[in-house]
């Protein structure tokens, strides 16, 4: 990480701009002011009464006065750079505040030089008007304060988000690749949105609002079966609205689920009560959705009484764009009394999760989430994993025990603390020796890089973010760290001794697996553990593209922080390429493009970056090429000072969120979009709509 942080992008503006603001005044004080003050002290030594004119004149010398002004002006200029860091670094933008600083300093020098020359004349009368000096000082402070107040008021007002805006309104970045000539993206105006008024949601009982109505109110039925790769172009002009990019709308689904969102008090599995939770089907977390690869899935979402509205986003599952479940991007929020049906084919195996993407920071923190597992199709030779009992019968018959799996979905509940699948403390499970065990780890919390330690056996990391690792090796005394929204799948063969999955920084929370379901967790974690990093883990295997490929688009995401206003409130802002939503860039691609993205984190905190609708192949971390198993990710933890190179194929047309999955950061503007050429959107977000995705 330190070697990556040596790259100029991490320090060039700080070295070239902020260091001079500190060094110049300090040097002036040390080499000019202090020596002159020492000389003055010697001249004034032993004198009583009024000082001679030459001592007074020397005290007014610019070399004594100006460095103090330079320090104050330097601090103000440095504060400006903290408010508006020149990121990405552009010389003209960066140098203007320094030129202003130098100009004001030059004017002050001329003023103090004139004053010094004036008081150096013996015949110059000595006048000291305390009130006049105070008045000038007060006037200067008032003028500076007024200018600052006007600037702050303008900045605050300009930061307020519009009442209605299209998610297509961002500044387009084509990544240096081909930009279509004559392509016109038509922005969706409020009259096109088909938004559902609040009065429609106020009807008594459950109102069946069709998916077509929540999409745009027209045309959705004619889009039945339009899947990804079906974008059509006529004369280079985009012709497809993303609400047509649905899963199959005809045919009997292989599995159906119903999720009812409701505000209620919910008792956790371990007994604690979460007051006024937002829950699916009265459970925290929500019920597990389990399916097989290739199955047609239908999920009906019902909003019982969550006034803020709800949606369903399938985190990590690459569904067609219209099924992605982001309010204001791919649908309108489902308001109280309404329902909405999602249909998609589960095309990937692995561990995923679902959550509401309407007011997502609050929705997830209060409970609107749950696990989602896609098993391999039966024709692929998969053995169904059994989460129940029956192992004793197999043991009596001399057969290998059935495989077992456990989901460890972590969440920190208000006034309760850390819980794992609704269990606080240590959960105990019976696992017969020789059993193949799979642990599905899912982290849901903002601000938490969750730690996991397996004590009592060696293990393998068999999947990352739902994608299998090729030939994973055995690990021992290794701590796993999982970012917000990320997933790891672990596997091991149960030994004839207890195995403990410790979660957090101690052994008070976790999963204890023993042959008889009894026993106690270890008193402490191993004294020495390496941290798991996938860069060199597993064995390489062929991929459709890699670091040596020729890319159609090259994008850079520069993550940083600054002080400023967002939607009228002053806060620490987390930026992408120096901007916060809706001023962040919109990365533009054409279907089939091979895309290279470099993510650089200059900020002071982690940013788990999550791209919807696609999985990214990690090419390198901090300049260290990935040479183990291909490392695919949909939620990548970019820590301070880190740089990642990624690649993905643009093969899922639509308008896709790309944001920090610390949802508090996303709610404060750390969000942008990936937009396919030829796609339009009818949806809007803002206080004048029901849609508030973050």
C-alpha cells in the first residue's frame, strides 16, 4: 500500500500547493522576522519611556509584519484547498488560489513598505488613534466576513438538489473511446415519468400496482421477454427505454417468493427485540431466498406500511436492468399499499443478498435485507446442500454425513449490537465429524470492515462475491476481512474437535460447531494471524480478457474527501473525481465494449465500491498483478492509499448505479452511473418524486 501511495496522484497537489503555504510563512518568520526582532530587543534594552523613532520605524518594517499576514492568508488558502481540492489535478484550477494569495501578499507588502518609509522619516508626526485603528480592523473583518458569508450562502444554496431530476443528467465521460456521432440521449422530463401520486398509495388495503405501472405506465407489457443484449439502434439514435430491459414476462416461474415489508417490533432469534424495525415477512434478517441456476424466479414485493417506500435490489446478481430494483433509476418506489413483481432468470451460482434500494442507508440499517443463494443446476452434478438434520442416520449406516452449510450474515442493531443471522453472542450447532461444511459470510454494515477467524481447523476460501475461486489452497491462522456488501464462501471438513467462527475483534460473537452441539468458544483469538488477500490465492485459469487485452474504454475513479455543503448541509464530503452526485461523471459505454477502470483512494477512509449489473475482474492491487485464481468482484474494498485496476465486459445494457456501499457515503453523494449508449430512462429522483435511492 505504501508503494502505491507514492504515486504522484496521492501527493502532487499537497506538495505543490499546500506545502508552500506552510513553508513560505515559516521561512519568513525564521529567517527574516526573528533576526529583526532580536535586533530590536537589543536596541530597546535599558530604555525607559517612549521608544526612539528609529526603533519604532524598525518595528514597522515589512520583514517583521508581513510574515504574520502571510501565515494568516496561507491558512485561509489552505482551508480553501480543503474545501475544494484540485482533484483531478488540473494546473490552471490549482494555481489560481495561489496566484490570488501571492497577489494579496504583494499588495500588503507595498502597503507596509509605504508605511515603514513614512514612519522612518524623523519629522514624521507620531499619531496613534486607537479608535481609528480599531475601526479599520473591524471594517476589514466585517468586509471579509461579509464576502465569506455571501460565498457560503451561494455554496449552500447551489448544493441543494433539484426537486426532480433525471439520472441521465450527468456529465458524460466516454473513457477516451469512440463516441457515437449523431447519438442523442433524450432526457426524461417530469411529464414522461408516470410517477405514482401519494394519493394512489393511500387506498385502504393492498393496492395491486402492476410492474408496468411502476415502470412507466405504458409499453411494459410489449417488452415481455426482452432480455439483455436486445438493445436496438436505428440510425445511431438510442431507441430503447430501460424499462423494456426486463426478465421474461411470460411463462410459469420455477420458484415464487413473496416479501412483505412492514414496520414492526421484531424479536431476534437470540431473544432481543428490535423496536420499530423495518422487516421482510417479520424476520430479521429477511427470509433466505434459495434457487438454482437457470430457474425463472418471480418475487412479489408488498409494502405493508413503510411510509418511505421500498424496492428490492439483488446485490451481486446480474439481472436485467429493469429488475435491478433501484428507485428512480430502474423503477419507481413501491409505496404503502402497493406491490411490485420482479422476474428474472438466476444466471449465476453463489452467495448474494437482497435489500431495499429506496432510502437504502436507513432501510438496510433498520432491517430490509436478507440472504440469497443460487445453487448449481442439478444437471451440473451439484449435490443439494442440507441445512437441516439427518446426519446421525447417515453415520449409523456408515455413509458419509450430508454436507451442511451456515450463513453468517452480520449486522449491528441499534441498542443491541452485533448479531449474526439474528443471533447475538455465540450460536452453537451440531456437526458430525467428516461433514463437508460451507460457511457463507455476508457483511451488511456501513463503516465496518468485518473480521472473521476460523479456529480449530484449516479451511479454503472457495468463492468471492459469488464467484468460485479456482483451486483454492488451504489456509490456517488467517483472518478474513470483509467489506460492506462483500461475501466470502468458506469450506472445510469437520474434524473430531470444535470449530469456532469468530466474528469481530474477539470471541464473544460467532458460530461454534461441535460434534455434540455443546462446549464453549475459545477465550481469545490466535495471537498471530495473517490477513487474507486474494491477489496470489488459488491457481490461474483462462479468462475471456485480462491485463494484456486491448480496451475500448479507459476510466479513472479518483476517490477523495473534502469539506463542503451537500443538499444544504455542511459536512465531510466523499467525492468521485472531485465531485458529488449529481455532478459526478457518467461513464458511457457501448454494448460489447471491454472496459478498463482504475480506482484510486486518496481519502481517509475505506470505500467499498459496488457496480450494479456486472462483475469486475481485478487485474492488480497497488501495482501487484493478480496471478492466482481470477479474482472477480462486485463490491471491492478500496482502502486509503490503495489503487486497483479492474476490467469488465459491457454486456448488460441499461443505466447502472456505481457507488460506495458505505451507504452513508452514498447518501452524501458518493454515487455515479454507468450508462449504455442508446438507452433512455423515464425515471426521476428528488424531493418532488417518491424516489430516493440512497
